[in-house]
C-alpha cells in the first residue's frame, strides 16, 4: 500500500458537479443489491464516533443521550435501534456497500458467543474527541474509550479467531476504519462557555486535532492502515442552530458556527496530511462532510430533497424527537434532517453512496478505491 501525499484541504470541484439525485430513486434497489453480494471488498468495517454513526451503544444506560424510542427507526421493521434517525446511518450504508454485515454496537456483543468478524461499531452518542465531552451523561464513551474498546476487541476476539499473527495483521491492515467525531467537542463543550475569543477558538481547535491524532495513532499501532476520517459538518446549518439564531425566519445558516467548523477542518486536514507522511503503509481519506451539509442546506433540490432547515419529527426543547407526538412528515425521503441535529436516512445514503463510489465527497479518492489499495 502506497503512501499518499495529496493535499487534503483542497476543495474538489467535482463534488459541486455531482448529480447525486439519482441515488434517491434507486435507494432500496441499492440496498437489496449490496446485501446479496457474496464477495466482500474489505474484511471488516470498524466504526468510531458520535451519534452520527451510533447504532445503540448507549441504549442500556439511564441517559438522555440515546435514541431507542419512537419515532426513531420508523423505517425499520423492528422500530428504534438506537440510531438517531429514521433508518440507516452513513456507516450502515458503507458496510452494505462493502458487502459486509452491518457492524453491531460493541456493547451488545458477547465475544464468547458472537461469530462474525465483519467489524464492530464503537460510536457513542454525545461523545467527543476529548474525554470530558459528554461525560456528564451516563454511558457516553469518548473516542479514547472507544479505541480502548477496540484494543480489547483485538486481544479478546480477533486474536483467538485468527490462525496466526500474519492473518491478524492482514485482517486489520485491509479493514476500513471509519470515524465521525468532533462536533460535540464544540457544541456541548467549548461553546458552553461564553465570551470565547478568536484566539481561544484557534487554540481549542488545535488542541482538538492533536488529541484526535493521538487516537488515530493508537489505532495505527494496533494494526489499522485504511482510515476514513470525516470532517465536522456545517454546524451552523443544523435545524437546532438555525431555529435558535433565526426563530422567526429559519431559512439560512449561522455563519459564526460554520466559520468555527471550517477553521477546525483546515487544521484537521493539515494534521491528517502529516499522519499520512508519518504512518508507513497507511492511507487516509477525508469525508468532506462540511461541504455536503452546507450545500444540502443551500440547495436541497439538487440532492433530491425539499426541506433543509425543518426537522422531520416533532422535537423537544433539546432538539430530539418527541416520543409523545406522532410523526407527521410522511415523505421522509424529502427531508434533510430527521430531528434538529441528525440527518435522515435519505441524506445519509446520498453522502455515504457518493463517498463510496464517486468523486469529491471523499478525498483524495473514494472508499471503493481505498478498499483496493
């Protein structure tokens, strides 16, 4: 596997030119196809991060930071799973695209009886890169705790299953490591303190990416070689941010929050470039989540969507779906957001599908290409 030195911070004009509206009509056809594939493109998918890719790791804790109730999961036959959306998240789509089983929540797995090595999901809602993000909510696993759990997986689950150390090394080096985290470090940590200066913002973002690099390094030393690292989304375009800033006319993004995200992403891209240079045999691609969520807010129609700023479900005062109120949005595939923070299955499918097989949504190449390295 070669070392790649392309500039991650470069913006890809091809992303602006994608006509990804075609993914909506073929959404269910896509899933039925990939689920029937017999050949996998990678041995496993290991998922880390926050609620964006959580599949229920917080379910069994007495915490507000979980989504195992209606109307979440309304488009699953069995209802709510812990995903804070109406159906699949991005990591689910990527797993199916690779021909893998969807990685289960690590906290739901008993290593003694579980018999599938297609990967695990360690993501925890309200978690962040920093250990103190979300710690006031029971059951939340920081990114560091998630990578510690992966270390346990390697030693207690993977190593006993592999015939020899070479097989384990090959499994880990060819697997995909998918990470979506960082926004909570701003929204429920840094931004909770008022009167932050521009210097404070820069220093916090710099500290954050350094801590992120430490966790990526930990995964590398455990055997990971193929990384998909998503940028922080356009935080100022979420219904939560927009409704708070413009309650009477919620139809534009909050520039201040978006600038904070952009500045952080610039630093993140820079440090990822350094890691690629320092990690022998590693390959890192960046999910351009800021571009996607910003463009989706500005012009939802080009993505086959109609509503960008209004959540699909009725929300509570903290922006999550209200379990006491029936869902009224019948055409969920036309909404960008399911609640005030989390995108719908339709939006997740568009981003993940383009990141998997097209140009621009992930950079410098897509996940299919990453799997072939």
